[in-house]
């Protein structure tokens, strides 16, 4: 970046946009793309799915730990996972970004590359169709993502019925484990996040800094008749309880199906894996594997015993 | 608020959402509303319009000057104006909000009321269909708005043709004038924004703190055959130059049609009025009034003489 140090404040908005636009992924559904007051997107069936998510420097990421590419990647995949969890195909993203005027434009280029690579990897027809740039003391990325249900019913949280299979696609507890590594080993002597240490630990921290949620399995689950689904952002226990609440059932996990550390699997947040329920006997699609069953009752249980539904709360838990 | 002082950090996300949801406006186009991974909205013609905008404490607003109701109102109308500027009817909003954990929940309730009142006033079928809450040192509101073109072509910036009428609906320079009043008269002895002084000046500052853009005139303009349109966020001169650039024309303003202070009208930002071009002879719809003509050439001019296209830039101009 040494030959490329220009700040947002030096360049101004138009020049920054001119640098970023060519790097952004394009969307197949685009009718009108970036550059007007608004974009226009196609839908295949007269409906569109929409979700929004904020990433804030401090609570959600540290600039010492995440590369710009990580930030774009994670902002993309967390939103794509929400679209996937409805059983929809992601079609577009809008990105509103606020950064200090002293930020190097190369950081924004890296973020754009992260968006591009995540879309190419998980949802190649999806791209960035618009955005907004602003100045802020706090680096902030707000993403809104769109999806197309292709004529299918959206898969909600409310359709689980006793007797059905509870299944997960994607890792459990890996993002939390990676975060523990960062807090334990990627701090400097003064207790501040260390860029150098984070770089050295990269192999252990990818699940937190650049997660790889099973985006495509969302549509596969919908096609296989998933009766409820969500993406795991706040921890398996807390998120499963959302399905339990909305469906009026109990989600019972089998500890033998939750990996080496069932407690970590239950409370670890930010995996963005997919949790879904299916009729008994369904051949589970994609990478879905059974982790429990739906029972009569309320809340969640582990091997039949009631379990805490605590997880991550942005206001109660303060900082990541 | 004395009997109601509870912070976001004390309440936690679920309790905060439970307080806010009932205050939010609902959207007629909703198929699935807030509460799942994503919302689902109807479109009337297989397309949807989307725009996004960030409001950041410091550059975009001061908590001493704006009431919570103002913040919600302004965040809503600035996005509704972008949808209107495409010739679309606003159908929905998603709102991502980040605030310090010490924020009083009553502030978020006031913001929700501002969103509700703005939608009721300008676009009663439009409502908030989803959102996200986060913690941040910097109070930030990110809104994404959707619109329905109802089968019409979107009105872009690129359709102006020499000989056509240039017209504006809404005020010019009023938001900038109000901002000058705030900076000149609503600061305390230490040079910091003063809440008490801002309250006393309220009649002079509404155009900045709670603007009233002509949202409905967007669709009326589209129906009247507007050939180009945008909403005035960065100043008439800079924004008109965007139409001039995209259309390959010169926008020539008549100073006698720009009010008492043509220079203020040209450079004043944040009015969110609508600028459009129409075929000569068109009966101008709604509150549109002629302010100039489209000519051969490039850039903008005033009474036939080239004029600066400078306006507001979030990175170059730093703070409001």
C-alpha cells in the first residue's frame, strides 16, 4: 500500500467511488445499477426478500485483527446467510460505509474486493447494486441484502412441529473458538489488539474473521421442504430458542451430535451456519446433518434436559 | 422522560425491540414483516427500487440540535426522496441503528415515532419492515428504502435533452440557511452545540432538522413524463451537474426563478427537493415550478454564464 496512500479526505467522494466501483461484484438481477438516486432490481415472482445488518468497529470487529478484505467478506456473507435462511437466492446488496476521513482509500478497495470474492464464492449472481459513503469517527459498514424466492414459500422460524428432525449445515462454535484465540493471544503488552500477533494466528482465526457459511444450502433446504430455518448469529442455543418460541415447540439437541465441545457449540456465536427442521425421514440436503429432534414443550433441551437459551446480545454483552 | 430512563445496555436487544416495534409504521406491501431473518415484500411489476443512506452523529447531525423524532423523520424522508426521485412509490424501509449502550431507550422510541410520522405524512403505505440494532461509540442510522415503479420506467439522470424545461419541487437553500442559523446562534460559550439555544431557534431551523421534501411529486413527475429527475442532497448546482453529466447537456438556471438568494439556492445542500426536466410545453405537475432550461453544452450555467458546480462532499467537507 506504500505507493497508494491517499485518504478519503484528500480524494473526496467522487474519486473514492471511481476507485471502488470497478472492484464491486455486479448483480445479474440489475436493471439500474449504481449511479442514480436508487437502483432497480428484477424479481422473478413479484416478491423480494430483504435483510439488513450493521458491522461496527469495536463491538463487531477490530481493525488490528481483520484485514479490509475480511471486513467486506464478513459483511457480505453474514447478510447472504440471512437471505439463504429464508430459502431465497441472494440477488443484490447495498452497502453504506462510514469511515474516518483519514482512512486510506486502499482500505475501501480491500473491502470492495472482499465483497466481490464472497459473492463470487457463494452467490455469483449476487452483486453490489448501490451504496452510500459517509464520514464517521467509528468505522461502520451497513449492508442490506436482497433475495429471490423463485416462487417458493419463505422458510420462517414458525414451522417446526414435534417429531421433526433438527439439522445444522456449517460449523458450530468455530467462530467463538477463534475469537477466544484472538482475545487470549492477539493482544499486545498493553492489552490492545495486535495486528502482528493476529497475522501469525491467522490459521486459527479464519472462522471468526472470514467465516464461510453454507449459503447455497439455504435454497437446498427450502427445496427439501425445510419447515423452519434461521442462520446462527447469536449462538445455537439462543437461535434455536427463536425457532422454539415462534413454533411453540421444544428443540432437543443430542450432545453426541454436537461435536467435541457441545457447550461451545450451543453458546458460540457468529458461525452463521444454518439451523433447520425437516420432516422425519427427509434425506437431508447439502451439508445438513442431524443434531436433534423437535419435541412438545418450550425452549431448548440437551439430551432431554432443559438448557439455558442464553447467547450473545449486542447491548448486554457490549463488545466482541 | 424522567420516569422512563432505561438504557439500551440495561434492557438488552429483545426488550428494546419490544418497545420499538409497536411504534413503527407498517407497510402495505409486507408479506413477512420484522422478526425473521429477513422480510418479504410484494412488488407490483417484478421490479423494486432500492436506495440506502447513512446518517452519522457529527457529520450529519448533532444530538444537541436534533430531537430523536427529528432523526427518525429526517432518516425517513431523505430516503423516501431518493425513491421518489426515481418516479417510484415508497413501499418499505429497513433501519439499522447503532448507538452507545448508555443511550436511553426513550430516544429510540422517539426515533421510531419520527419514522412513523414521516411515513404517515408523505407515504402512508410505506413502513419499516425490518432492521438491526448494534452498539457504537458513534450514533449512526442506516436506512435502506424500497419503491414500486407500478409498471412505469424509472426516471434516471440521463434523459435531459436540450430545449426541455428544468423544474424544481420543494424549497431551495432553506436547509442550508437553517444550518447557518444553528452554527451562528445555537452554540454555547465554549463553541459546542447548545440544546437550549436550538430549542429557542426551532422555527428557523426546521428545514434542516426536519425537512419536508415533496415526496408525492416524484410519482406525479414520472406520470407527467419527466425526462430526468433527482433529489437535491448536495446542492442544486452540484446535483444539476449530475443530470448535465449523465445526459450530456448544460443545465441553465434563470436567476430570477431561484428566489431571493440565487447563490444560496445553488449551493445550499440537504433540501431534498426534486429537480426534474420535462418536455417544453408540459403542464408542470404538483408543486414543480420552472427554474431554467436544458441547453446544448456541459455543466451548469446561470443566466447563460457558466457556474461552479461545487457542492457538499462528505469526505472533503468533513462536518456539517
